[in-house]
C-alpha cells in the first residue's frame, strides 16, 4: 500500500529542484521567520551563541555551516575557511576542548562534485578542518548526502581516519547497503551516526516505505550497539529512541559510550529530558544563509513542518 507521507515527501523533494520554487521560497517574506525555527542564524557568532544556549541545559552540539553542491573551487575554499573560522570561535569560547561542540561537514560543500579532482579537493579541505579540530581538542563528522556520493564519502572517511581516527561517519538506514556498512564500521572507537536518510532515493538502492526504513534502522542499530564503536542515534522518533535505550541496556553500554542526536529546533523538550536523564544529547546546529536545501528536507520529513510554513504564508498581512 502507498503511504501518503512517502508520496508527499517524494513530491516535495522533487519539486524543490525547480528554480521557480526555490526563488519563491527564498524570497517569501515569511521565510525568515520559519527558517529561524530550524537555523541558528547567518553568522558564526549566531552559531556560537546557539551552542552556548544548548550547553546551559547540558546539551552538546555539532555545528554545520549550511551549503551543498558547491560548483566552483572558490566557493569550496570559502566553505573550508568558514569552518576554520567557526572552530576558532568555538575554541575561543572554551566550547571545543570540553567536548561541548564539534562540527559536521558536507563533502559536496567542500568540492566533492567538482569534476575528476573533486574527491581529492574535498579530502584536502576536510583534512585542513580536521587538523584545526585536533588542535582545538574536538571532532568532525562527515554528513552523508545522496546515494551517488556514499562510496566517495566512505573513501574520504577512510583516508581521514588514517590520521584522525575520531572522524565520525553518517549512515542512512533507508539504503539497502547500510546494514553491511554498519558491520564494517562497528569497530573500536568508530563514531557512527545512524539516521533514516533525508534525500529522495530510487527503489533500486533504498527502502521506500517509512515502515521498511524503520525496520532497517532497528537492524542497523542492533549491529552498532552490539559492536565496539560509538553509536550516535540521530532520530526524533520516540519508538526508535526507546529501542536504542533498551539495546544500550542489553549490551551493557555506559551512558558515555553512545549518544542521542536531534536537529536544532525539533523536539527541544525531549532533547532537554534526555540530557537531564544523564544521556549525552547532541544537537545538530545549522547556520549560514544557504538554508534552502536544508529547510526543504525538514518540510518533506514532516507534513506539520510544511503546514507551519504554509500557515505563515497564509496569515501574513
Ligand atoms: C543529528 C542529525 C544529523 C543528521 N544528518 C543527516 C545526514 O548526514 N544525512 C541525511 O541524509 N540525513 C541526516 N539527518 C536527517 C535524518 O536522515 C532524517 O531525515 C530526520 O532526522 C527525520 O527522521 P526521524 O528519524 O527524526 O524520523 P521521522 O520519520 O521524521 O519522524 C518520526 C517520528 O518522530 C517524531 N517527530 C519527528 N519530527 C518531529 C517534530 N518536529 N515534532 C514532534 N515530533 C517529531 C514523530 O513522532 C514522528 O512520527 C540527520 C538527522 C539528525 C537528527
């Protein structure tokens, strides 16, 4: 049976590629208000204050400078520079050495899609970010994008881990291959963020129904919790959070041997509850003005997020 939310999600992710729709959303007067709910702000200083705010009630952060599909080398180096600036600013406020904040990188923003040399360029830029992260005493996680980039991202991960074993990977439960990738990556100290997956992917590579994605998530979570690595449970789904907690107990995991992760602005009360209960709770904090792709993925995930946007448009005087 076709799941209506799956159709809505696929539709939104499909039409979002249109320049017309992009223009409309980027320039709608209400967009800023909606964006503010999910994005910390435009500047490095905004990201730093968001991290400080989270830290006040015991939440950790992974900060993402928004941007993807970089099409020229200048933009790719500018993205690297933004991360270097961010890490310095976080470190100056004492937010890196104490583990309060790390950073999340999209390789496409660092040049992955720039032709034959793209992978080499993205690796070089990511390496420079890792070098500064190491000096600041914190870690880096490589976000996972659409399935055409999975092999390249895992290959960059392997190269980076040779020098920086703490670099985190992201695996997406909706891909058929992920259970096997989890087995490969569930090794000692390996940081792996497991998420459902946010892109529109073909049937040949990905589960299409929400139910199948959830089942895959649980299988993958079992592998990671039973393994020797450091699972990062990235989901807002109450059932998956309960299953993660029960699997952690079954595998005698201490609270510091795994963490929960959620997105900035989504289920903040639950984030605080988990942190208060003594769990490591890390929030993905995006900032910058390239928020379009990120916002569309959040709208596609949850009809309520789309309704929030449409209601804001409809009630705008
Ligand atoms: C820290 C983090 C990093 C991520 N990194 C990546 C990445 O690198 N690559 C990638 O493809 N994807 C990434 N994602 C996105 C992820 O793949 C999912 O698209 C996103 O998290 C939504 O899936 P979900 O597990 O929260 O469940 P969903 O299926 O979206 O929601 C399940 C249930 O969670 C609850 N819920 C969800 N949203 C809300 C809300 N706003 N308010 C109240 N309840 C809610 C509801 O009960 C809902 O039924 C990341 C997600 C997180 C949290």
